[in-house]
C-alpha cells in the first residue's frame, strides 16, 4: 500500500483510513500530516503531527490510523462513525 506517498498535498476535506495498521512512516512524503490513532471502536486515542522522514512506532491499544490534513479538529475521546 502506498498511502499518501507521491502526492503533493492533502485537502482538508480528505483523509485516509488505514485499517488494522499500528505504525507508519513518512519517508518519501512531501508534506506534513496529522495521524489520528484509533482504537478498535474508532475512538481517538491521540493525534500526532508527523513531518516528512519520520516514523510513528506502534502504540498500545492502537488498531487503526487515520492520515489527515494537519488542521484536523479531532481530540482524544472523540469517536468516528462508520459510513
């Protein structure tokens, strides 16, 4: 899976959900992203900002990751809806 690699940016209205993924890297990316760490019920555990050439290592309880624009307004405890 390539994810956002090769893209020049990410619009604020788009995101990429990586199911059953606990870690990512931003090597080869051209822009910073926000990474939303989600548990199995899609509850936000944390939001981390990653610049290019970084690694997000696996964390306890994380089951999915959401790659977003850095201006995302999600906080710990928020729950995403499937749809």
